[in-house]
C-alpha cells in the first residue's frame, strides 16, 4: 500500500471528502499518528485510506478549519469537482506546536 504524507495546503477535494466521511464530528487524540521526520521533528497526522493508498494528513488548526469549510461548502453544493481547496483565507496567526 502506498503511503502519502499531505500538508493541509496540498489537500484536494477528494482527500477532504475522505476526511469528512471518516471524521464527521472531528478527530481526537486517539486518531492522531505521531512520527519523527528526517529532521527529527515530531509530526502529527491523521490517516485516511483508499483501496491502494494511505494518506497521512498533517494535523494543524488550519486542517480543522479546512475540514469545516469543506463540509459547509459540500452541503451547500452538489458539485463533485476534484480541484484544489483554496486555503488562502485560512492563513491566520497560527502558532506552531
């Protein structure tokens, strides 16, 4: 199975749909996968799977905001486009944890 690490800035509607389906009420600490990257920094992710790929999506406050925005847009629209999510409006004063 292919494993792909995805930052919230690179999320597309397909991955966001998977996240919202798997975590409709949000995720909690038990859902977080932790590992150390090549720079020995701790990275926290949540995992969603398709038939052939496991996506590790990096956890951040912006991810939660993107999921909420996507869920709101998805319920307001019947469109199933596979385009990138515009996250420019989500660029806030997030403190790195």
